[in-house]
C-alpha cells in the first residue's frame, strides 16, 4: 500500500494540481489538535481542515446531538426521533427515524477523540477509518469510475439516506470495521448543505476498500483516457 506522499503525487497526477486533497477520519485516545467548542453542526469547522489544519472533536466540543450520535461520540438522545421527523421533516414519523437509526447502528467509539486529518498531515494510512473527498460533480465522476473499475458489484458506490455526518462518516466507519468494499456518496442532507459550496458533495472510501483501490488508480480511466483528459482539463480550468 502506498504512503500518503505517494498517494498525493498519484492523485494529483490523475486529477490535477488544483483538486483539493481528501481528509482522513482517525479515532484516537489522544487529541491530535485542541478540540474547539462551536455550537451546531460539526461541518462548520471543516474549512480549517481544508486549509491544512487537523480538526479534533470530542463529546464536549461536539454540541450537535446528531453529530455526537453519528460520529460515535455520544449515545442516541430520545428527542432526536421527534426532531428529525417533526421539526426537520426528513422522515414521515418518529418511528421511521427510530428504525433508520437502529438499522444504521452507529456504535459508540472506544476512543474519545475524532480527528479529521488532511491527508498531507499523515505519516501513513494504518490508523485511518477512511478518506472523505469533498468534490464537484466532475471530480466525483472520476472517483466513481475508479471505485467501480475492479468491481462487479452494481452497488459498489452507494448513497444511503442520512445526515451529512452519517453519510460521510458513519457509513464509512461501519463499512471499514466490517471489512466491506462499498464507497459512499454523501452530503445530500439539506441541513448540512449550507456549510458547503453549492456544487460540492462528499465521497467516502473506507480504508478496507482504499487499500485495494491504491493498486488501480493508474490502471483505470483517470490515469489518462481521452474522455477523462477532457474532464480533467475542465476541472483544472474552473
């Protein structure tokens, strides 16, 4: 498996120098930076990670009940069922919300700190749960092609319903801990959209799949097929 420096070089070769690098999800016993208490959605702080800073959350600094639940930093709060259904109006009934959370099964983390680490700050990929890419549709098309290249699974890339943190983090963490091979498109949550540019979605790759995909980056279309070179040019001219 390639190291972070090798991955960055390969990724930039395939997608171009202007494309933002992914962020790694790392749970740890010690914080990799000082947790900051900011009210509301955890994604308010992700601009710091985009700028190269490791962002750390714990149960005290993460104030959103859904964020705590879906990152494994806190248990489910009883009020979430009514809130998602009756206030946010994302599900028809509290029972549907309860069924969703039961099926998703966000488990409490054994480690108290969640670190969002720019890939350039990593020494290796050994301890990551996976990588989150925040991407435009053009970049997403390349990641989608790459993830499907060596797979016969028609659902190699999935987009389950969920909050921004559930779609970007929970599904990926669960998949990695199960040794699964699915990748996930996310950030379709209406509540989280306000914290991202209008043309940005997320693409999450669990480590269990990423170790395989490292071997195919230079084999699939993003290594330089005629169609991809046209898309790559547009990506880097935007």
